[in-house]
């Protein structure tokens, strides 16, 4: 691996840790900080649903942190992050449009998921390893 590829992998590792820590530390509070952007069915919400979503994304954060030790070898967690984020954002986009009172998600949790997918598409370890 070239020096440039090694630096890119280190940056990816840092990115994985930053996003992982962000998911772990911020998502549990996002529903309360900006309910209209994160809480579906606002103002009532669905506490059990919210806890399940938080648990899944905290798990993803932990896996991203663990995978940061060797991003190329753990590319599957990045693949999962990209695919699940795009699918989740797609479903939420549809629901935000068809459900009354949920349009704020188009500027809340949906763009965050899309941004996460795009960042990992750009900095995918297999792409970095090829040098493209």
C-alpha cells in the first residue's frame, strides 16, 4: 500500500471512530433535543420504537469503532452502513411525505443518514486501496 493510501486509511479509521462515537453519544438524546426532526409521531412519539432504533444505531457505532482498526478487512460494516442508511432514509423519506406532520424529517434525521452513506461511499476502504 502506498503512503497516500496508508494516510487515506488512517483518515477513514478516524472517520469511523468519530461517526461511531457520534452515534453512541448523540443519538440517544436526539429525540429530546429536536423532537420534530427525530421523533416520529411528534409530539407523542413511540418510546419502544425509539429505544429499538437507538439500540441498533449504538450497535452500529460500536461496530464502526471496532472496524476502524482495519477498515479494509472490515469493509463489510461500511457496506452495511451505506446500504442500511440509504434504505432507512428512503423509507423515512416516503413516510415523511405521506404522513401528516412528519415533513421536518426531510431536514432532520433523513439528511444525516444520506450524508453518512455518501461519506462512506467516498471513503470506502476498497476504493481507497485501489487508489481511485
